[in-house]
């Protein structure tokens, strides 16, 4: 991993700008190409927090996380007075070149990575930025349950269009714990799917028709991803029925060598093309939607914008509070990124004051100890009392210590989403006293409740290690 990280240092040349917002293109051998445009979209400049944060945590090289955070801060510091961001910006001057704000194309994954990095790293800064940005989006960009584009300075509607890339938004709302709003949004978006059998790239909310020139469906995954998150959080069979609609539609795209993109959702004509995200995301989320016993569904994960899962692990939390000063500086790291501590602004976990807003991140659910077993229960709307883990962790279980994190007080309320998990049983429920009529078999030594409890924990640990 460290060797690979050295190769990835070449990526940091793209971040060596006056603003810290990266160029859109970098050559790993020669750096940023001559003549490369300094204009980049907000999503392109602010979607590195997850991968670069993980890379820094696993290798000890702080430069990656520092570069990603600097880019996010640079973009957010240039927001308007009403907390909206534009769509395109000049990476050298910091001037917005496209001032339309929205949640779809050009800015989508900026919002997405704020909440995902907040959950994955338990990061207060990303959490607060998302809270402010989300509040502004609901105020200025939401219109009758739909989302439009508006001027970032005044909030005036400039483009009343449902963009297919907006379909990720309900999934983001689920991660934030706003299930009610996510439900309304997803239902609206699915109306378009039911109308045409697919989601067009653009749907005009004023004419209620496909936007001219935007009638294709390239097998995108965003709507399916949101349905997956909603079902994971609520277990409402409605989302399975929506998923069934999508499966039925995709059957009509099947061709000899795979599935073909839809060139026109009204005529259902196909084109000779299948993007890679159909396999890596569209089918993956559909599979996970219906395979509730899949190990991905029995343990919390965060998916990056390309559908790759990262386990929510204490490894990242432990490394997030440590300072990394790698002894060997790399010659290709811009000087501004060298010798910096990883997440140097952070305070120890759980010592921060409560956020200033009322929503609770789904992070709270991750404090419930989890075992990977076939029998699953939903934790939605339930309060769990779990005894703290007292047994010393062994070296083999250190890598999976996230499954035995601190217990959640019985008085705590969970408003975030639920993952299909099974809480570790408390001693009161797991060590039931033997019935007087259930005497041991003659010649077979009886097992005390304490021994049974210890044996059960050992088996659980072995299963966790094997799954990992």
C-alpha cells in the first residue's frame, strides 16, 4: 500500500494551484498538461475526501487528506451569502465561471462526499459544512418536492429541470437521517421512471415532458442507489417494489453481449453502448437491494461515488486523530502538503459539543456493537442497551475493532438510518438460567452460563475475522 501511495503522489500535482482546488487533468508521469484549462466543476474539485482520507489513514501520508480538505475548504469559502455554490470555478483565480447552483450535474458529488466523509471519519468539519449546505439547498433549490437550479447569489430559479444525476439525493438524505424528506424525493423521482420506463437525462418540470436533447438513459445507477439506502434504513417493501420496476425495465435493454443504453426513453430505442458503471454500480445496488443477507448489508459501509464499499471502521477513526509525519518526504509532493498532520484540526472522538442542528447522523448507529450473523434485525426506531465490551482485544481482532465499539446509552434516541445488523446480546438475554427440568445428560459435564457466554463470544470473533 505504501508503495502504491508513492505512485499516487503524482496526483497531488493537480492540487498545486493558488486556491488549492485541483485541475481536472493530471498526467502521472509529466504532471498537469501544458495548456490545461483552469476551469473545473464543483464536483470535480471537491470529491476526494473519501478516497484520499482512506489513503492517508492506511499509509500514514498526510498529504492526500490535507489536499482533499484544502480543496473543500477553498470551495466552501467561496460560497454566496445564502450558502450556495456555483457549478464551475477557476482554480487559479477562485472566480465562479458558472453561477447556477443545484444538486445535480457538476456539483452532485460535492454534497455526497461531505456527508460520506463525515460518517466514515466521524468528522465534525465536514458534518457542519454539509448541514449548512443542506439547509440552503432545501430553502433555495427545493420546489414542490423537486429540485431546480437557481442563481447562487439571489436564489432565483434559472433552470426548472429534473436532472437524472439528482437521483442520488435521497440516498444522501438517508445518510443524514432525513428519512421523511428522502421518501418524498424518491417517490417523485420514481414517477418519472414509471412514466417512461426509464429516467431521461433531463425532465422539464414546467412542461412535464422530456427535455429536448436529453431523452436518453445510459443505464445510470443513482436512482437505484437511493432505493437501496431507503430500504436499508426503513425495510419498507415499497422500495423493493420500486426496485422490481427497474429490474423489469432493464430486462428490455438486454442484448447478446450485455445491456444496451437507451437512446430515447419515449421510443425505447437502444444504442450500441454499455458504460462500466452499469456493472460497478447499477447492478451492484440492485443485487444488494434484494440480497438482504449479503455481508455488505450486515455491516455498515460507505460507498464512494463509483459504488466501491468502504467499511465504517475504527481503523479510520483511530488514524484520524493521530499525527502523521512521514520521515521521507517525496520530491513530487507540493511543499504546502509536506510535514502536515493528518486532520490536525480534530479533537478526540465524542469530545465535541453537539452539532448546532437537530438532525442526527447515522454515525450514532455505528456505536451499537454488531455481530455478523445470518439472523438480522432492524434497529429503526428502537433503543438498544448494550453492555460495554470488557474482554481484552487480541491482535487478530484489532483490525475489526469497529464491530465492538462503545455501547449506546439506553436513553439515546436514533433518528438516522438503520443498517441490517444484529446487536450483541446483553448478558441478561444471552445467559439464560437453565430450566430445573433440563438436567445434564448422564456422564456429560454440564456447562455453566459463564462458559457458554465466553464460548459464544469466541465464536463470534472467529466469524468476524473470517468475514473480514
